[in-house]
C-alpha cells in the first residue's frame, strides 16, 4: 500500500470518527478522545513546532494515530460502520457513484 493510499485512508477514518463522535450512540469518553484527535489533526497549532528536526513531526506521527486508534476501539461497531459508510460516500466524487439513487 502506497503512502498516498494510507493518507487517503487516514483522512477517511478521521472523517468517520468525526461523524461517529457526533452520533448520540457513541459513549462520552470516546467522543472526547475522538474529538480531540480529529481537532488536533486539523489544528494548525502543534505541541512541538514542525520546524524542529525530527521532533517536530513526531507529535503528528504519534498523537494523531494513537488518538484515532483509541477512539476506534471505544466507538460501538454499528456506529462506526454507519460513520464509515457516510465518510466513504462523502469522499466519492459525484461522477464515480455506481449506485443509482432510489425513488423516495
């Protein structure tokens, strides 16, 4: 798996966690941890500035994936699957959808 694929998956998982923490079925602890991880990933503020060699990116490499991993373990499977489906649908360009819209 290429770095580009891994980055795309990480972004999609972060979006799914964002959606899951907003779901009322998600426990409060998972909401706090997931929300903090997503907020830190999207925040322009770092604990250690990126211009510091090696250490600058270390916080991004450790804190964000660790927070996302922990949140993924705490969110109920059904909620997480619903959120992943929504994130996948949001990431799919409009012309690439293979399903036809259902009549309402």
